[in-house]
């Protein structure tokens, strides 16, 4: 399997290079030259497979000869071993033919554990083979960084460097970040927004200042994040119809990796007939699919903070697909977006996306009403992010016959304070997301990252 940059097909890499990377040298993201296509009968035959074995069938074509079969199976078994539910990602019915796919049974109680646990296994495998060391670098507003820290906290080969917005992380997430006390973890509070944190990270990858270490993204720009999400879609489809039944998904847009993964999973053979992009009032993605206009705006705080952003790295991979692998067009679009902060897709490409993609922006009031009503009517508890997806699923599903599945990306335990205010008591299982009495984090401004560069130089 060979990979190319979304901005220049002459920039190529193998699977190992893709895993041990942030972005391509030209600023693009790595994508496979071709997607594997699975026959309907082959998919149906996977219905009874354990999660790790299903992951092997889906991920193996993307790996090629980079990892031996026995090693890959061992790594995938290890990646799923820390999830606390036997099904890894169980389904819960919330209405007639409507379901929530619970993706929060990992060690930090969020869907980010799927990518982080897989990435830790793959990265450490390659680093140990080559005798190399690496820095896992990324921006977080809570869950992504905590999942990466948990996955890599005992790694002898890798440091984790995470940037987070000083005033853009929910209190319980901030408390967990502040409690981290691992010698290989370095955290920086940025006096700015999450999108500004992303900007710093992108700049570092373009001019990496720490040559002895491989620079690896723990954000969704790394292809491993997409691989992890692909398995999730196959797992859900096989539980609801054995891979033969048409199905729709509602995706709370905490990142675009999940939407992109669903889009290409359909190309790989899954009978996905609809993807609904659910946003909060930070509705950049909703505006893209509603009006064909995408704009990066400063995010407002909402009850679903993981979705309070307007920069989505996997949007570039999505453009690569809808523009039918036209790297020149993708490069021009991304250059225009970087300079103006806005983007419009060619109408035929936008219509190609709209064949299966719909969207809806959910207000905080709607979110609260849905949490209360769902608990009152069914006894089921969801967090605000999942609630946005459930609302969008109910209002915008195209078919009552096809099952509609909302991705439940964050455990309700992480919204326990809000749920208590609503009179909903949620059990509090221990989410292993922090250590104890961590040191004070260093603060930086988006326009002055000298301290961060100094810390990287001292690794």
C-alpha cells in the first residue's frame, strides 16, 4: 500500500512513514493511492468476528507488507484490550430503529481512545524496530490530549507535547490535564483558542525544530485516526443487519475524521446511505453542507465543548475524495482557505458529497431538552455531544426503514455536573485520564512560542 499527499501525488510514503508522521512535506495529508473494496459476502462473513479480528480484516490492506501478519494481530489485540465492555463498542436502542453506538468504554471514557490506543501500538512497534524516538504533538480541548497521554504515558520511546486553550477546556478536563505528572508528557496552556493551538501545531510540523525526534501528530491529521474510525463503522453495520442492510449515521462533529471515515467506508463496500453531520452553534460544517460555504470563525462556548471549533484537518482528505483525487485542486482550495479563512467547493463536487451527507446545527436549548426527554422517556443518559447527534438523527433521517445510528463519542460521566443540575444522576466509573499533583503548566501566546521551542530543544 502506497500513500500520497493530498496536495501532490509525487509526494509518496509507505505505511510506516505515514504512521511516524504529522503532515506531508508539502503541507498536505497522507491518503492511500487506492481504497480496498470488500465484497458484500466477505463483509457478511465477518459478522461473528471479535472486534480485534474485524479490525485486522479492515486494516490489513492499508498496512501492506509494513507489519508481519502475526505482529499486526498482536498489536490490534493489544489496542482493543483496554476497553471495559465485552463488545468494545456496544449499541443501545433509543427509539424505533434509532441507536447510539457507545464509543466511550475506553480508559479515558471518550471515542478518542480508539485512535490513541491503536496509534500507541503502531508507533511503538516501528520505533522499537528502528531504535528511534519520537514526539507526539497535537492540540487538544480535553479528550484527544488525555487519550494520547493515557496511551503513551509509559512509553520509553515517545514524548507527548500537547497544547490546549487556557480558557477553552471544560473544568473537569482541565483538572485532569493539570493533574498529569508524567516525565514524558509536556503540556502548554495557550492564551488563545483551540483553532490557534492547531495553528501552532501546523506551523511546527512544517518547520520541525527537533531533528533527532520523529514528529508525529496525535490529532486526526494522522492517518491512524481514520483507520480506527473505519473499524467502528464496520462494527456497527455488522451488528445491525450483518453488513447487508442499508444504514445511516449521525456524527457529532467533534472532528471531521469520523465523517470522512464514514464517507470512505461507504466506498469500501458498506451500505451506508446517509451521514448526518451534527454541529452545535459553531456550525462551520453545517454551513458547508447547507450552503456550500465554509468559514473559519472564532468559536463560541457551548454545552458541547469538544465541538467548539471551526478547523477540521480531515476536511482536506474529504476534498481529495470529492474532487476525485485532483491534488492541484485540493492544494488551491487549501491555499485559499489559509489566506482568506473561507472556502467554496465546486458545485459538482459539493453535490457529490450531498448525495449521502446532510447536516444540522443544534442549539444549547435543544440539547438540554433532548437530554431531559430521553432520560424521562427511556431512562437512558447521554452527554450533550451525543444529544446533538440524536436530535439531528431524528429530524433529518431520510429513511424510517434503515437503522439510524448516532456515534456516542463521550461518556455522560464527563458531563456529570451538568446532569446533576438537570436532576439526572449518572454513575461515576473511574476514567484513567490523569495522575496526581501535576506541575503547573507553562503558558505561551500564539504569537510567541519561544518557550515551547526551548522545551523541544531540551528533550
